[in-house]
């Protein structure tokens, strides 16, 4: 049908037609373990528990790739430090709150337009792990 996108990967473009290329780059941190005071029960407010964070962030990596210079890259060590600091300082009751505060901080401090953040909290009797996953977007100016 004229004006519709090709249906197969191997389809040819018509000469003279402008092509729209959508590129998304991701920077991820997996398995970041953070000891934190978190929980709603009295005993949970007196101990540290280990949360595990996984985060994917949409960030343009072309400038860093072209220059091969760390100053042009999204500093994933700084991102990991931001996650850890936010959670340790917050002493949150809910992992939902921890996830939201971390996402807000990352979007405010780093040039990312989207993120998916997963927080994992093993339950004390080790029968399961509670997991919260959130996605947030941010307009980069």
C-alpha cells in the first residue's frame, strides 16, 4: 500500500524517499547491591537489608563513542553512587518510595530521557523476593 512502512526487514526503500532513523542507546547497571534501612516493621527499622538495583537508561552515546573520552560519557560509577546515596540517606519504609526517589534523582542529575528501574528486596524468611519495576521519562533540553 502506498505510504505505509515496509513489512519485512528485507524490503527496499524507494529511491528519493526520506528515511527516518530512530536510534536509542542504553546504558545499564545490573546487580548493584545497596545495604539500607528499609521496611515497615519495627525490626526492619533497626537493621540494614540488601537491596539490588538494575537500571536501564536511554542516553545518547554517540559523542562518547566518537571522542573515546570519559568526560563525554554517562558516568555509570556516578550513577551507581547516586543510587546508593539516595537509598542510604532516605531510610525509606517502602521499596516503591525508594524506586521513585532514585528515578527522580537520576532524571534530574543525568542526561537520560527514559529509565527503567528495578528494585529487589529479599524477604526475611527467604521464601521470595519482592520486586518493583518502574519506568519514567524526562524531556532533555
